[in-house]
C-alpha cells in the first residue's frame, strides 16, 4: 500500500475488523455472531477494492462464508497489522 488513501483504508479496516473480531471471539450469542458476520461482509463489499484484493488474494467469497469466517477475519486482522507495520 503505497499512498495515503490506501494507508487510511488499511487503518480504518484494521480498527473495524479488530474490534469486531474481539467481540466475535468471545461471544456466546449466535445472533450477535451472525450480526457481526453480516456487518463484516457488508463492509468488505464497500471497502477499498485494492485493500480487499490484498487481503483476499482475489477470492470474492473472502469474509462472506460462515464456515471460514473466523479464520478469515483473524487472517485479515493479522495481514492488516502487517501492512501497518
């Protein structure tokens, strides 16, 4: 990520994903977890396409599938942290 707009998009995504991940990991409510999944997938659809491509490796289903959601969200937070390095 080479420009200020990309950096800003990475910072915003990191803050949002990190906060949602912490709630998701400790939630015992299926309803709350489903809401977080929906919120994150909606955010992913609207976020910077360049940042999404970087995180997803080009997979349009990234952060959109229940079965892989937690693993992908954890990966996204780690990747965003690295980009902010």
